[in-house]
C-alpha cells in the first residue's frame, strides 16, 4: 500500500515511512557528517516557491526571511545539470543533461550548503524533479556534459526511452492530447520520453532523487507528472528513502489540465497542484470576489489531495493565471489563499519579464544573486504576505466561519475565533461592520505590519478597508519582524504594468521605442523613450510601470545607430489604466482607430527548436517576407496562436511557415489562405498545417 505524504506543520497528517532500499548514483558528492535537519514544529505548511533563484540567494532568504516569517518549506528549481544555449532561456533547466548537481544555479557544494542553511532556519526544501524526460536539444550543459544524441546521456541509453513500439505517432511526439497512450508514451515537444515502466528506469530515477534526499532534501514537485503513468509514479515514489528527519518525502505532482489523465489518478503517490484553484483566483480577483463564497463547490481539487497556488512560471506567462503585472489584485489573491482554510498554499517569487522565454538575470547563463529591488519580485517578503503567513499559522486547522459578503468587491470571514480576514478588491475605500467571531479586544492588523488596529466589541468590528487592500488580525500583540515596509520588489502599489507589443520590421542597428505623455514614457522626450526588446522580433515588447487610473497617449519611434529618430505616421495612440495590468498590441503605422485584431490559430506539430509563424500579403503580416513573419506562441501546443493587429475592412492572403533553430523555412503546402476583416474586432482563424 502506498502511503500519502503531507508537508509538516499545523495541517500535518500522520504518514507512515516508506520501505525503500538505499540506492546510490555514481559521483555522489561527499556528505556532511551530520546533515542539518529541519525543525518545523513551530512552522506552518506554507511553501515559498523561489523559482529559479540561485542556491546562495535561497540560503540567504531561508535564514533572513523564510525561517523568521514562519514558512514551512521552500520550493527550488531543478538542481540537475541542464542544456546551456546562447539565449539562456528559463526553460533550459527543464531539459536535463545529467544528474550531476552542478547547475546554472550553483555548484553541488552550494546546493548542499543551501539545504543545510534552510534546515538551520527550520525550513524544509522541496526540489523540482524533472524525471519524465531528458533534453530535446543536443549541445553542452552547465557542467560541461556534451550530448551528440538526445537518446544517449550519462545516465540513459536509447533502450531506456519510449520508441515506436510504445508511441503510435510517426515522429514520436504527442499529437492528440486526449489520447492517454500518446500523452504518456510519446514525446512532449520532442523531449525524449523515459520508459518509466522499466524497472531499471524507475530505480535510476529514484536513485537521483535519493541522492538529493541524502543531502537533506525533504520532497519533490514532480514536473510533467501527467506524462508519467500513475502506476509508474507510484513505483518510483515507493523506492524513495526517508528524509534526514526520518519522515517520508513529501511529493506533489504537476498534472496540467486536460481531458486525460485526471488529477485523482495520482493521489496514491502524492498531492497534486491545483490549476483550477488558481483559475478561480483569477476569475474572482479580476471579477467579483463575492464569487469566492462558493469556492469549495467550484471544481477545485479536494483539500486533502492538493497544493494551491495563484500562479506559477508557466501560467503567469501563458495568461491562464494572474501575475505580478496584475498589481494589487494579484497580491490580494495571495492573501486570500493564506487566509482561507484549504490545501497547502504556495507563494511564488520570481523575476520581471517582457518575453515569455526570457531568461532570469544571469551572467553567461548562470543565475545571478537575487536583488529584490532590481528586476526580481520577492512576494514572499512583502509586509502583507509575511503578516498573513503568521496569521495562517496561528489559524491552523480552525474552520472558516462568519462569512460575510458586503458587495461584489468586499468579503470577510473568520476562522472560528482564531482570526479574521476582510478584503476589498474595489477601487475605493469601504467601511462595513463585520461579525468576526473574535473575542472582544484590540488587535493589530497584520496586513500593514501592525501599523493599524481593529477593535472588536460584542464580537463585531467596524472596519475601513482601503481600496485594493485587506485587513486581517488574530493577535493583539502582533509585531512585524520580517519584511516590514517591504513591497516585495514589485514596484509601487500606485502603479501597474503596461506591456507594449509593437509589430515593426527594422533594419540592422535600428531599435524600436515607446514614448508618451506621462513621465514613465518620457513625457514625449525621445531621449527618454523606453527601448523595447527585440527578442520576439519582429514584435518589439516591453513592460513599463505606469500610474493606476490614468489616461495617457503614446507612439512608437525607431532610432538607428546614429540616433536618428523616425516617428510613426499615424495619430497619437491612447490608453487608460485601472488597477490591473494592461497589454497594448499595435502595428507600425496602423492607426488605432483604423485597426482591428485577428487571432491566428494553427494546429501544427513540430520538433523541439522549430517554431510556427504567420506571414501574408499586407505590411502588418510581413508582406510575404519570411524574415518579418510573426512568431506564434506555443503555449497551447500543438495549437500555435498570436493576436495580430491588422487594418479594418481589408482582404488579405496569408500562410503559415515553420522555422528551425538554423533559420531554415518550411512553407505549408496548398494555395494561399484568405481572410477579410470587418469594422469590429475580435476576429479569429482556426487552421491546421497542410
């Protein structure tokens, strides 16, 4: 029988140890004589997901923030050696080259030191386990490993992967995501799929994880778990050793939404990340928070089997969930997650980005130290979040009570006398009287670090909640000790992120900028214009923090290497912010009032490193120049999509092409496709590669 594993803390469940043999991989680094052990008896179960931070920065954060704040665990990036390529994309780390622990985040010794430092602070360590596949791209890894065949790595031979005997598709890639055999026996985006049904593969993967356990690792977030049969996953978990604290390792699986397999298939080997929970957070905090009164019946996973989150590295980029760009609403969703009694919560901290593939701050690919005031978003240390971690730990297992819906934007609830929480997602301050369920007295508001107080009389409290803010209390003596006056490095709460996306073909040495009427956009001074990134060329993109609830005008300009400025010929563009992030999609010289949008959707399977583009007869589709074709997004692979700005009431022809990593172009067959826009907006195409 497989034993279920839960993280330690106030929601702890009894878990029997798993019987497992001691497995070892060649090349294990020397262990300290007595590995540090995490003592989380005074901690809660909150996981800080410090995504793609380097080991030294995580060690420092455990010591100075996570431990003192009461976090129960830290989730860290995959620690194995991975692909190293010239763009240093974030997803390189999900292409394992070898199971050495020298990676882009630091050396094996630094990894071991990080684990010890976190344990000394009372924080457990969960690593991201990439065990479904190895790298799709050959080359050289971060520890110098060279791969000339993607089916031959230091740990694996060609016979250790699924072949045409197991996968029914001609190119071994998943082509039908509703077909369980393809999902679990074929290659995800060309990533070689390990034959996890084979005993030697199961043992080898368990040995890799046990090497980490021997260093003190306490558990694993299993990447792409839905692509591993549930029986294979259970067999691998059954081979894991107990941790250095004597407990069974905590395992939680990534089962991305889809028709098959289902999250419940994996409950036997661990918990499952709840994507639906995060979707409900986005719906509520971008709509009506009052809808959260029915959260438990809204299709989220059972509390006993899941790990909740507001966003992660995939979903903040593909738009499925919220991100730091949503400003205060995003933070409020995280505060609610900590307040509401449900499953194990996670708090995500990472870096700011303008392109979905963008690498973390790095030096030649190696991730540099986290600086929470320069490009990183350290939500884990935000004053309100730290206060709510303490609140969450104090509330423990107390049931939700005293629910009150005051408006579509204002709700409040208690935890059976252990604490009370109220949130206002509206644009103006709100004052209401709440039945709190709390004992009479004066309490410190943990959301502002104890700067304000709430008085309860007769169990009721009149509370004024500022716009886009919350009030929470549980203890009269709460005092902020960590993260005081900290906004997590995400910028002022009086600003939101505006992402500018401009389609603009250029010649070599010429860049595209945005300039506008507000100071954040240079105040129409082209010397202060904001340079956009060409990483998605010919679409130039950039995110700018602009004031909330503000109208402004803007235009794009081109600057050549001599500093000569070329303005767009159309009229000034106009935009307005609220309190949520905005994206502005434009096309060079296509005026906003004469523009519409077409979202191109193309179903096309590809090899790793090959991307799909759309090109057509009009200037905003590249005028048939493949160098200026528009790259489509693979975030819903095998459907490739992109919203494109084109003129209204216009007939044009177009086709899709594929470009490999060397720039070779393959055109789809058949005649040119044709489309005609009208005078409205929101047009879409649904095509398949031919």
